[in-house]
C-alpha cells in the first residue's frame, strides 16, 4: 500500500465574479481525487471581482490530468489561476538602510521557520551592517545611492533581482525612493513599512512631534509600493496605545517593535499567497 503523503499546493484564482466558480473549481479537484485542506473566497460587490485561495493535496500521478481539466474550467469561466507548491519558499530580496530592527526580525523569523521565504540577498545603500549580515550567512550587496547616481543604483538593483530570480522585494526600513518605473515593473512584489504618523508627521523625528502633540496611538502600516509615496495598497496595520508618560525615546522603541511585527506579518501573508490586489486596495484571504 502506498502511504506516501501527496504534495500540497495552493491554487489562487481571480476573475470577474459570476455564479458557479467555486463549484467548478472544487468539482475539478474532486474529479481527480484532490483533497481540499483550506478554502477561502470573496466576491467584492463594489468591483464585481472574485478571489479565492484553495490549499489542496493531490497524488503526483494525477497532477497532469488535473492541469488539463483546470485549463478547460479556466477557459470556460475566464479565470486567472495559479498553482504553487505550498512548500516552495518565496525568493525574497531584503533592502535596508541604517535602522536594522525590521531586518533582524525577518532574519530571526526566517531561521525559526516562521516565514516561508528564501532570503536571496540583503541590499543596503550603506555598508553599516555588512559584517553582521555576512556573519549570519547571508549575502550582502552594497549599492550606494547618490543624487546623480540613482539610475545606476537602480539598474544594479534590477540586475541583482533578475540574477537571484527575486519574487519579492522587502523594504525593511530602506530610506530611498524607488522610481515610478521600478514600482510599475514590480507591482505587487515590493512591500514597504512605515510608522503610522504619515502623512501628518512627515520628515525627521516624527516620534518627537507625536510626543509634543500627545498622541494616544502609535502604529505601523505595511503596504505594496507604488509611485505614490507611502500610499500603496495596504496589507497589514498594527497599533499600540500610549499615554502621557511615554517619552520620545520610549515611543521610538515601541514604534520599532510595531514596525517589525507588522512587516513580518505582511511578508508572511504574501509568501502564503493570501494577498490579492484589488485596485488601490487588497483582499486578504484567511
């Protein structure tokens, strides 16, 4: 008797919404003895779009038949469907400037097996963290950025992303603005993190300004990067309550913790293929 556990896959689907899509997809899996472990779907009334995520397992010898049958279903319902092996990690390129709290958190979660990513390299416009990153076994790439040399720096970044077959770029407090062309070409594949005081407290020392104003909530937003600075589709947000006793230094410490946790959750959601772009918003399927 064959006791080998069949491999698991994640099927993501998006399309115009219509009756019968879920039945067609699950029926297709059923015909080929696919076992469904998770199924989440959402239809958006405002845009009449359909999104679904199905985690399933299937015997290797029936996979080809499933693919052929699924192609027929996709043609009938005009579905944009992808099937990804659940165990396959997302190739991620992490970018950082001087603040390394988000980077350190991502590296820890990766080593602990909490993030299904393959860190293909770490890029910085400063050489500050080179020794530490290399000591941890990761490849460090120093790509300096100057006012006149931005096009050359971005060309080097593009070449690195292509060489490493990068699927996701994570801006872990990378403090340089990417060009509109870069944002367009990597749409839905660059995640950024920033504190929640934007757009109110822009520029330097936002936590000092928050302290002066007596804010009661601090937080962070993780989003996909677009040409509109810090206004891309939101993936994850977190907040912490504070009060009058919190000094600017304490606010900064809390803010960095919130940023690290929020970015890690966004990367986890993306690498598990739970995030779908829906115009200027996202749909997150459980």
